[in-house]
């Protein structure tokens, strides 16, 4: 369906937001294939490619990529073409890798994808599918905050000025009738911009009263004695909002559509397998996390984090409209043209073959 001018205007503000960082800064590191997954001997290469390079974060919000790697879904779909992997700590480094050709396809948050698209004047990437929804919570010190109204006057962390969670929290504050200066974070609530790596320690030290953060940081805070006061998914229609998308280099998409279709098929198959085998999938994701990052998540963190994330093939494009409106209310205004950021043609082809309904691009698909 065609996008309205209002949708385009409100979506524009997202490009002003800093790239979402879910872990420490730094360039991605190559992740070796799971030893149990090999290129099938004598299998035909897709599009004549020796390999397809896939990027993702070592984070539970990228569960599709973690499990798809660990259980060999991508390799099986690619046949004689080798699935190679690179893990990243932050959105900017993954976008840089996509731009340089170091990776072909990646799992990434909405803000980095939008920022990367607009900074290249719409020439570097497309969003070709969805992966995850939800997994963001307001966790508080139960001794200091008993109810939502008690948040007023407290110190609450978000990951970064203007990132997805920061805007969501600022919008929630405004809906309570409270005032906060978006840039300084000062007002009826003190918004403390704190890297997710250090937020749990800051909470333990008593310098924070709570945090509006994604998983697994939220569950780390709960393990440190915090209490979930609000799950952001409850604020959205159908309790769904995009947290992870699949992107591809436009050059790679144009030159190797069969390979892109194979990866999308593997993603859809992986999500279906995860849904049918949740405990085995959780263990596989954690095993891949340990391999990629050197550290598995303890059960008290992994279990609630895993439960709060919904995997989805749908990129939930329409939720970007609401996210943009929230950013507009916060006073962060830029007006990029996001027409063409989505190309869901191959995803819908895969879904149709499985008897599943098509997904929508909210009028922002490539013409």
C-alpha cells in the first residue's frame, strides 16, 4: 500500500538517532563455523558463489542467526556455497562491513539499518526481512520504586542518547505528563545514558534506580535484585515492535538473488524450528553465544531473556511509524527519504511457498 506523507515525515526522524549499540564498541570478529556443519561434498554452488558472508551480534535478540548458524540451517540452504560468519559488537561496525563488502547479509537493529540507509542516500542496503520483536523492559530497584508513579524523581538509565530505548522511555515519560529535557536528560525524571555493559554494575552500586533496556541487560538487572516494572511490548498493538531486522547489500541482492532467497528460506526455517523446539533452540543459541563471545549466559539471565523475545519473519515495518512519532515528540527532527528501504519480494516468495501470508512494507518498499 502507498505510504502517506505523514508516515514519511514521521519516519524521517529516526535517521537522527545514534546507531544502536548492544555491546562494547569495536569491529566485528570472525566466527568459525560450527564444527558439526560442513559444506556438502559435491553440492552445487548457488549463483556460482564460493561463500556468503553473514553478520550478526552475539546477543539473544539475534537468536535466529545464532541458532541458524549453530544448527546448520544457513549452510544446508546454501548447498555447495559456504556460509561464513562474522560477529559484531555494535551497529556502526556491521554497517561499515556491509558497505566495504566484508559481509553480504546481516542481522541488525532498526536504528543502524535506517541510519545506514539514509547516510548512503538509499544506496547501500535493503531491509529484506524481520527477525525479532520485543525484549525491552523497565527494571527498577524495588526498595526505591514500588509503582510506575514512583519513577518520577528517580535516576533511570537508557543505553544511549536518542537510541531506540531512549526515545521509547522519553515518550513514556511524556505520556505520564512529566517533563524531561531530551538532550540533558534532566527534569521530572533523570535519564542517565549508560552503556549496557556497565549498567548492571552501576545499578548494583546504587547510582541508578532502574533502567529501560533491552535483553539480556534487563535480565542481568533482575539477577542483581531488580524488578520488572514494565515490559515495553505491552505498550504496542499486538504487543509487537521491531528489535532486529535482516539487511543485505543492494549490490549483492541485485547480483545474487538466489543466494539471498536461500538465506531467507533458512531464516524462516530456523524460526519455525525454534518455535517447535524452544528448549533445544535456547541451548543452541547459548552454545553459539559462548563460541562467539567466549561466555555463555547463566540460566537466571538466559531463561527470562529468551522468553521475552518473539521471533518473527515479519519486519513489522508499520511499527517504525510509531517509533518515529515518539522521536518527533522528543524533539529529534530530521527528514530523510526512506522510500525503498524495504524489499520484501524474496521473503514473500519464501512465505508463499510455505503457505504463509505475505508481510507488508508499510508503503516503504522499493518500486
